[in-house]
C-alpha cells in the first residue's frame, strides 16, 4: 500500500482530492502532493450493490476528515465507527482507511 497524498494548489494552498485540472479557488493548474496520513471518520455508508457487477460483495465506505482538514471518501477495513481515528493509505490508487492503533 502506498501513502495517501492530497493535492495542494501551489498558488493558494487549497487542498483537493482527487486532482482537478485547475484549482477551483484561484484557477492555477500547478499542484504539490502533501501526505494525509490520518483522519477522523465523520460518516459511514454501506454499498449493498453495484450496477453491472455480478459478484459484488457489500462494503463500507466512509467520509473522513483528514489531518489536513479536507474531507475525502475512503473504503474502510475492519470494525470502524464514527469518530474513530483511521490511518489512510492508497491500495491500487483507491483510498483506504484502517483503524489507528
């Protein structure tokens, strides 16, 4: 698994994820990558089915406020509840949250 990185506009320092073609705040197209290693779970949802998928297994996703202050949607692993601190990483480009120890 790779580290979770968020895009930060080089001109105005606004965070965004996923990357946008241009910054919605100032219009710049230049970004730096900044590590977002953890976050707090704000909301959890269960995806019961996915259109066009035969062998879909229900899975949980969560809205997480990262340590940088930006909220992102991540897949979650394990028994996680609202308010839990999670460690963030990327698994094949997909953001994942796991309960911090």
